[in-house]
C-alpha cells in the first residue's frame, strides 16, 4: 500500500493507475476510521481497481467553537485498517499541503446547503465541497464513495459533481450501525458511557418513524412529531432538528410519497450527532433503509 502526503505524488499515482487501464476509486474521510469507513473501502475495492483513501481533518468545514482541535486522530490505526481492506493508496496530507495559502476560491452549492445541518453550521458545506472539489481535481476521473450517514453531504456533493461536470461518479453506501442501533461515527469517541447509552434514542426514534410509515402514516409533520416525542423521553439528548424531506431535492415532504429522508441532528452531552432513515413509498408499498447492523429487521418491507 502506498502512503503519500504530497499532492504531486497522489496525482502521479492516480494517473499511472489510469494509464494502466485501472478504474480509480476514492473514499474521502477525516480519519479515526471505523466500520462505517471500512464498508466504503470494501465497496470501492469491489467496484474499482485502484482505491485511494484520503485522510484529512479539513479545517475549512469546522465552524468557530467546533471540535477541530480535539477531533480524534489515529494515523497508525487508520493505515492498518486501510492495509487490511486492501486499499491501494492512502493520502494523508498536512493542512499546509492542502492550503499553502488562504483559499480565495470556494465551491458553494445553493439551496441544498441552506437547511438541515446548514442551519446550525452555515459554513460547513462550503468547506466540504471546496475540499472535495480539490480532492477530485487531484485524483482525476474516478468513482467516489460516500456514506448515506451524511445524507445532506451526499446530496450536496452529488449536485456539485453534476452542476460542474466533474468526471466523477458518486456512489452512496448504507449507514453502518453499532449492534444497539447507534450510527457509527468518529465522534462517538467523545461520549461518556451514560451519553453513549442515551444516544440509542436517536436510531430508535427513526425506527419508530419508519414503522409508522409502514403502518400507513403519510403526514410528514406527524412523523417529525413522533421523532420529537421519542427523543424528548431521553433527558440527556437535546434534538437540534428533525426534518422530513424529499430524499433527492431535500425539499420539505408534507404528504409522504416517493423517496423520503427523515433526518435529525442532536446534542448528546456536548457532542453533536446526526442520523437518518430513508423510506421509499410507492402507494401502499414501503421500502425502508435504516442501514446495516443495529438489529433493524425492518430494513426492507
Ligand atoms: P468522516 O470521516 O466522518 O468525514 O466520514 C467519511 C465518510 O464516511 C463519509 O462519506 C461518511 O458519510 C462516511 N461514514 C461515516 N460514518 C458512517 C457510517 N456509520 N456508515 C456509513 N458511512 C459512514
């Protein structure tokens, strides 16, 4: 496995792979890799021939007062995980390598970034799209793998690629959950034992919402209220938002039909967590996707 921290070296490695007829896959991450990241690596290894994992805690996507300085890091562990997943190359650049001087250029996706997490984190998605655009320009034509855990990020990056004709195919992969249903996240490392237990209410509230839709509920506001009520029963968790949206356009879903995203963000202690469920409704037929793991037998109905 190649380990590079210079842009020129990654660009050359990807160009060489493509020249040899290989399909390039890329998995952008902020490191402290867990099973969710590893599922993206496995999808990339299965679908492409030269897989690059990028590890970069991108300062641009953290707001003032957020957790940039204490974000968990473990490069040695991350390299071992990438090696075990048969990744071809790891790109772990320094901040100075990615931003040798202040970037005067920002990639901004309108509308899709305005609500949901964009409300509390108004500069976050510009940071994400700017760094992902840089990575795509360095890697070149590729297939890029993102988790549906960050559903808004996936929608925003997909739209950026489409709007700007980037030579990239974006693939969304299922949310990977802990056995008790909590969505895996590098930020779970911040949680005390009590908060980690309390965090279960988030996935359980989504599960309740999905069950209600399967049982016939089609009112978006009533589904949101169901989630609010469930989360309110756990005093350690403060819901920031729950929204029921069209899964592609992220517009409000009032009467539920087609592809629906139920997305939430919450504070558990001082840690901000996000989670979501996707539901596809075709008349009385409902297909729910809460991800994998987590003992959610209602994934498909
Ligand atoms: P991060 O390191 O948190 O920036 O995440 C890097 C990539 O891994 C993003 O595409 C995330 O959506 C994805 N990811 C993070 N957690 C999970 C999870 N539990 N299941 C699936 N994908 C995930």
